[in-house]
């Protein structure tokens, strides 16, 4: 096998490849974060809509969030505790009350 000499061209190649990898990783993190923000906003909206059942104000109950938490944790593991679901619900309420839509919340991040 022929040895690759560490010439200027090879150093440029490594620099270019390093840059591509770093940019790709950064883009992946941005896409994942955007997807999570959108998912949490939509989850919050669904929880609020379920709680309100067509009424202007929700008859909010701890037991609903506890049950959702139990079921989602069984299916997906950690990350869906009752306090986390309260935060997700509040995230939606905060931004929807300020007139944000899903697309504006996602582009804001």
C-alpha cells in the first residue's frame, strides 16, 4: 500500500473534511432542536385541547397529566414525567397567548 504524503493538498483535504463534518453535526443539532420544539408545542396544544373539551377554559386535573405521563413513559421511557408535561403544556399556553403559531415558535428558535 502506498503511503499518503502529508502534503499541503492532503492538509487541505483534512481541513475541508473536518469543516464538512462540523457543519453537518451543527445542522443535525439545529434540526433536532427544531423538531423537539415543534413536537413539544404540538403536544402542549393537544393536552390543552383535551382538557378544554371545547370549553373556553380547561377543567384542569392533575390526574390527567399523571395518566398521560404513565402511558408515555411506558411507551417511550424517560422524559414524560408529570412536571415535564406541565412544562410542555405551559410552553404551548405561553406562546399561544402571545399570538405565536407553531411556525413562528419554530422559526424563533
